[in-house]
């Protein structure tokens, strides 16, 4: 019989048994680890095989030339590579995309290209070596051809003339277009940098980084069609190449390189920099003859001086200067002296040198006004004839020389909308020649409206780029034949219209036109019960002299920002929105508020003497 202790002891495993058990556990752990490692390896291999970077390259059939502008391929206008003239750019591209100051004109079976700047205009005959600068013959080679009805010009010439750069990449068939002063973002490609940041961020991006890093074993980076490693390759780029940054999404950066667009993993993008294309158009050999056409500095403005202009309306003859009297503060007068007379571009002239001499003695400059006689048919014929248009320009400049004028004021109104471009071209051809004579150039424009012949024919932005000053005729809100009575120039109308104009014309070039007149509106009712409205214009002086007895009836119209008078006589009602000192002060405040170049008043003789002192005082607090 055995005791209890011996029984219990015999139930426990022996030392050797315990050792064998531990060894079996180790074996099983090793087996499990082996299977786990194998599974991880197999899973990783499968994952790598199914997600490894795509090495297929997008097939490109040949390398047809394409322009790339603003990181987009231009679809409809193709450049030409000529063995004789090099890279040729379609002029339509310069007009449609770059808004270049070039005009195509055909006359007498010849095609001309006219390039305009405020300093000169350059003319070349397409397909011929002839060229002219400011109408003088010049030895300047500007290769241009006509192919299939389209005009092409040498890219090198466009670069020298406008500073627009054209970079041709033969391997991609792309021509990168860089207009002057246009910024873009560039970065240098680098070997992928490991992700950093929070643990979650690192874990989330580490796999993509490891795969993208595998692409760069040969110091290259794949430009891909889509933002994924499974996307085919557009092109392989070397590390260190600079690319343009277009955008980005989900760890990928969209770039443009050599004219081709695609995606690069963001780990391969180095530090980004803003690059601005050069705005300098001339190289040393660009225009060797340029010194011959150096312009004289226009006479306005003097340092810190604002424009205080008044128009002088002239009928058959100029007024006797001795009858004008003092014009304190006025520094420019613009007499309406020259008007388009016939289809040959001749001008009707009512100028008087005595008036100019008087003005200069008063230290007042004279800007002769040139109108189109407000005749749209005559205007169209002259503008669209190269010979007549140039004759008109020569006549303007000849009169400016004869009468010792300081400037020219262009007042073309009632022009067909179809003549919008040729009118702009007329100004582009006139301005450099006028600047060459030291003349200040200004042009009159209306408020923006839907009227084709009154407003839409003005290309205000293009005109403002050429001239020294733009005179906004901010009056005739309600014109003589208006079907309803209203103010000639209510303050809200002036300010809202001015803000729209300032979107196209710089404030330091814009002069606010102000009225020295108002309209007396007569409202009657005919026998059929229909209301009839008519008006007549009167000046400030005339109104004050003839309506002094109705001063008590004058009220303030807060909506118009003017005084208002309404009264009845017989069967008629009369309504007048009054121009006076308060409305003038309000306009001068608008000029100051928007930092405009000054004021121009229509017209002398309608004002009261204190008007000039009021404007002169306002000048003092303009910055």
C-alpha cells in the first residue's frame, strides 16, 4: 500500500517530460511564424505584382507641332516649322490669345501687318522684305508668309517686338508660349523624399512612397497620364529638371514639362518658386534703327499736376481771346477745331493761332479736338481705306505743327460697331506719330451701354493702353431726345458708370467729364391723352440769371444728388435737375475718391465765374 505523498508525486511530469513539452511549443511557434512569414511574403508579392508602378509609355504618333498657352494645348491654330524662316506663328493666335497690337490689312493685292506701341508703329508687307517704322522705310527683316489663307510671322520677330517667348521642344512637338509679365510656378524634380509627420500620415503614405522611390533608381521621374502609379507614363524626366506646377490632388502634383501635361508623385517635387516672364521686348539687335524714332516727351502732366480741362465749342470761327477773361486753375483748353470733311481724309479747319498764343501766355496748353463729324458712313469709308486713314493722320499732325498745339483730343462719336477694330487701329497709328511730335494724346469715350454706335464701338481697354488720357463724357444720362425727363448726370449714375469704366481704364489716365449745363424738360399732354416730352439745354449761368425768382421752389433731390425744380405754366409742366455748386462739389469728391487724373468740363461759357475757383480749390487737396 503506497502513501498519499508518493501518489501525488507520481502524477507530476518528470523533468525530461517538461523539457520535451517546451521544445514542442517552440517548434509549433516556429512553424506558425514560418507560415505567417510565407503568407506575408506571398501577399506582398501579389500586392506588389498587382500595384507595382506601370512602365507602359503612352504612344505618340509623330510629333505634330502644337502651341501650349496657359498650360493648355491650343486646339485650332498650329505653328509651322520652316527651314527658311524657322518657327512661324499664326497671326490669328497673336490676336485671339495674346491680344497683340497687330492689325492685318489688305489693299491693292498686298497684305500688311501693322504693329503698334505708344512709341511707334511698325509696318511690314507679308511675303516681302519691305518694312516701315512710323511710315519711314526701315531695314528690318520680319519674315512672314500666307499659307492656306492664314498669315504667319516669324516667332523670333514676335519675341523681339513683344517679349513673348516661344520655346520649341522638338522631342514632344510642343511650343511653349510665355507672354511677358505672366507669372507661373516652377519646381525642380528630385529623388522622392520619405513622408514625414504624424504616425497616421506616415503609415498612410509610406507604401506609395516606397513604390514611387523604386521608379527613381536611374535618377528619373515618371510623368504619368493620371494621378496613380498604375497610369501609363507620358514621359520619363531626369531628376533636376524644372517643371511647371499646374495643380495637384491626393499626393500627386500636376505639372507641365516640355509642353506635355501629366502627374508626378508629390514626393518628387522640390521647392516651388514663382517665376515671372521677362517684360523687356528688345535685344541689342532688336531694332538698331530705333534711335531715329525716339519720341519727345508729351507736355502733360507736370509733376503732381492734375488735368483741369475745359472744351471750347467753336462754330465758324474761334472766339476773340480777349473776350474770354480769366480761367483760374485751368491748365488745358480743347477747342473743337478739326472735323472730318471728306472720303480722302481731309479735315475742316477753324483753328486760330491767336487763340493758341493767348493760351500759352496764360500758361494753358492747347489740345486741338478732332471729330469725325459724327457721320458713321463717312467715318467708315475713311477708316477702312489705308490711304485715306493715313492721310487723315498726316493732316492732324500737320495742323498740330502749324498751330503749335500741345496735344490732340480725339472725339469720335456715332461710329458703326463693325468699325470698332479699325477705329482702334487708327488710334494706334496716330498716337506714336503724335508722341514723336511731343503731343499729348487724349480720347473721349462714353459710359458703357448696349448702344453699338454710341458705346460699344469703343475698345476702351485697348485705347487706354495707347493714349495718355481718357476723357469720360459722364453726361447726357438723359439726352435731348430722351422719352422721359431726367437728370443730365445724376450722381449715382456717374459713380456706378465710373466704377465699370475703371475695370478697363486705369484711374491715373481717366479724366471725369462734367457738365456745365442742364436740361429744361417740358411735359405736355396732347388731345389723345398722350404725354409728350421735349427739352432744351441751358448753361449754369443762364439758369441762375433767368430762374432767380423761383429759388424758393427749388428742392433737394437726394436720389439724384442734385437740386430739383418743378413748376407749371399753362398746360405744361417743367422739370429741371440743376447743375450748381453743390453738384460740382459732389463730382470733385468723386474724382478725389477714385484717384482720377482730373476733370474736363463741357463747355466754357456756360459756367459762372466762381466755378473755376471751386475746381482750383479742389485741386489743392488732391494727392
